[in-house]
C-alpha cells in the first residue's frame, strides 16, 4: 500500500504517434479546458468531473506494468481483405490509411510483464483502429494472449474497447466470437484467472463473446456497455428503456459487473485481485 502512496503513476508516452493532438483538450462531460500535461498526470481523467478519456493500449500498459517495462508479442499480424470489401472506401485502403495517419497496425495489442511483482498478460483493444472492431487479427491476438498466459502460467487481463465485429470481414469476423470464447476455456481448465476490463465503449460482438466471460468482470466508470444500440432495442421491443441502462453503473446494479474501478485506482485494485487469485 505504501508503494502506491509514494509513487505517482504516470503515462507520459514515449512514441510521438501516441501523443494526443493539441495542447488543450475540452472535457466532453463538464466542458473544462484541460492542458495535455494535466491530463497525462491524471491518467487522462478529468480532474474536475472524473470523466475518463479514451486511451490507447500503450497507455494502459504504462499504467499497469511495473516500471513501464513489458514485452509486446504478436505485433507482426496484419489484417487481410478476404472479401475484397468496398463500401465508401476499399477495406485495404482503410487499413493502410489508419497505419499511415495514426501509426496503428490493428485494433488490439498484446504484452506481458509484471504487475505488482506478479506476472501478467494483457491484451488491450484500441478504438482508434477502425472503431476497435474485431476482425480475424483481433481474434487471433486474443487467442495468442491466452496461449501466452498458459505458457507463462500467468493470469490474463483483456481490456475491451470496441464498437463490435468488423463488418468488412463478414462471417470471418463473427467466427472470432466463438474462437475467442472457446480458447478462454483453456485458462479455466488450468485454473488461471481471466479478468475482463470493459471500458468505453464495449459493444456488439465483443460484449457477446470474451468481454463478459471473465472470472471477474470490471469496468471504468460510466463506460458504455451493451450489444445493440438503444434505438435498435427500443424499435425492436417497442418499449421505453431505463435511463442509463447501458452504462457501467446500471450493469453493476443488475449483476452484470463485479466492480467499477476508476483508472487512477486500477493498478492498485488489480494487484489486490491478483493477490487473492494467486496461482
């Protein structure tokens, strides 16, 4: 406990492509004008209202792994275009443009290291790559994260941040729901903990597969979590919906989540959980 009181967490990025654009950000929740350094020091949460901004996998790695030391793996995988899909733009061009403009290669990154002195494998999704959608590569990366946990005999943490399945890959994308869910059973067989962290937003096929299958399901405050959007649900069931029914607080109250953990407390709480679930 003393360690967390002495050391101030920081997620100052080392890769310029991971830096937010502009010196000033406006909070979407309260409208406060926030300087980039102020946001970095508060782990990209608003110091006025505690709104949680979306952050990249690298920032989560920096928060969670001791000394910001970790090893990334399966980073060589790249999306294919099995259907030669085109809507307003070719899928292959969309992937290429995201790489060129944002330096992002896929909607998921894997790493392993130590968290509070204990080994941990983390698979973190990235909403900045085509809405964090799950295609074949994301499914394969989640599967390989499970394999790495088995290899290292270490718990797995998956951080979900996604709009759902990647429509440009059609059925290939939907197949990843079954693939990831099936692969996770291997952790259960080995009695290795799987912790699922759902952040804003976690929607569609992600929610319907690995995101809700954790031994412990946790969330950041006010995260949007669900399958279909509220308008689709309302038009289908022809009923008014409860206020905030797809927010983390509502889901916690109704038993779909185990805990809501603010980002500034995430590592301390995770270390505590890993201690209780020690293998």
